[in-house]
C-alpha cells in the first residue's frame, strides 16, 4: 500500500480531520531539506503545528527548540544531567506550575524514566513534515478522536496480537515520540497542556503514534476491522 493510499484509508474510514505528520530521524544533517530557521517555543510541538498549518517540511535540532523534549526523544541530544534538569524544572515553574513543588517534579521525572526506554544512539537532526511529503518516516503522528484511536488499536492488535501502550502525564514527547521510536511499537496519549495547546489539538483529539513499519504491517486490515467495529455485537457471518 502506498503512502497516499494509507492516508486516504485513515482519513476516509476514520474521519480524521488533521493531516498525518511524519517524523524522520537522521544520523547526519540531511541534504536538500530546508533547515528550520527560528527557535521554537516551547519546542517540537510548535514546529508540528507549523507543519499542520503551513504544510512545511524541514529539519530541526537542539538549536531550534527551547524545550529539549523532542530532541532528547530522538537522540539528538543526551538527557539533561540532574543539575540541568533541576534548573529546567525551575524555568518551567516560572511558566506553569505543573507540580506542587520541585521535589514532586523530580520524583515524576524519575518515575517516567522507569517506563520510557532511553534512546541509545546519537543522531544529528529530525525531519518534520506532512506524511505525504516524507517517503520513509520513522514515525507517523495521527491526531484523532478516541473512537478512531480505538479502531486503530483494534487494527494493530488484530494483525500483530499485541496491545498498544497508552500514557498520561506531564509532557508528551516521551510518550508520543520517544516510546514508539525506541520500542518500534505504537502508542497513544492524551498528552498534556503544552502539546495540546501548541500542536493545536481540539478537545476531542488525542495523539496516536505508529512506527511506519508497524503501520505498514496492519493498515490493510483497517477497512474490515472498522466495518466489524461498527457491527460489534451482531452475529458474525461465516
């Protein structure tokens, strides 16, 4: 199935309103792709919004993101040291107090590291663009309703026999980017206030991320799974 056919299938069957976004990680800075020219605030979530609203394709690195969540999640930079992390938490407290105190914020960070595996390789850049403009992405972001996400989940489990991990917490890049990038397994998350605001999600939308190869293995079953989903509870015809 071609990328255009995948896009048409997901948008038509699941009534997905937003374009699908592709993420491709590069070992070296890519040639022939525009380099992001600004410093995005907070970071990759804002850049994803620019992809959605302007249809742009570009590559980015640590120079272009105030928040390091996206570039850490793709191996562009190493995770912050404890000292750097504590300083970043203090900066975030000046913007939005997401925890009752710094101790709680640090505890949350330590707990998150137990469930999100680290990126072990070193990369140079991340390309962001509409899925239709990236031939072989590492990840595909699908912004959809919970009902559509459930059908995607059932399509994956139908083909692979595996569950999809879902996450909630502060921050979204570890859940929507790092987990599927490292594990090569899909994930979903309702994410957090920054991702929802700066990506531009509607109240009824959440984020489902598929590694490209895992989507290729199951997408052919989407029409039949979606049809069975609508007829759930009825007798199955032999």
